[in-house]
C-alpha cells in the first residue's frame, strides 16, 4: 500500500515449475546517491523435456521496490542446470547469484556459474 492506493500483481507460474522461496536482499549504496535499495529475487526450476534424459534449468528474476514502484532489472533463464527427470532438491541459491555493492558504490549482481557467468551493475530506474 502507498497512501490509500493498493497494488496487486498476478504471477503465473507453470504447473511443473519448482518455485523456491523469494529472497529479500537490501543493499546500502552510495551511487547514484546514498540510499538503501530493496531487491526481491525469484528462483524457479523449469523442466526441459526436449533433452534426453530430461534436465532442469534454474531461472532467476530480480525485482526492485522503490517507494510505490516495482522494476524488473534482470531475468535470466539459464543460471544453472541439473540433469535428470526428478525435480531438483532445494539448494542454496547464493552459489548461483550474488547481489552486492561494488567498489564504485553501485549495486551489482554476479552469476558465477552456468552457461554465461557475468557481473553487471543493476541500473537505477526510479525517478530522482
């Protein structure tokens, strides 16, 4: 709620998806200006029946809440994969994605594993 306004969002997850708990990650940054940024990380394992034997791919979504606005600065479909038809067991997601403050004082995420490891600054999207 923001003042007297309420916002609702409908998320549709595929029925075969294994949804992991949402991770809340606050980060104190100094750029573009000193503030606390609030991130929600969404993780889901999705089966890929096109492979034989089947496999599961980990998808990661990053939401940022700034006041009464929500932004989605990142959505990555191939963070990690597990071979086999059985649903993956719950795993520590911090080994797949990390959010931190870099040496310049900006928020960034790092995906250290998977098909395209990388580190990227999370852009500031709110009105200043």
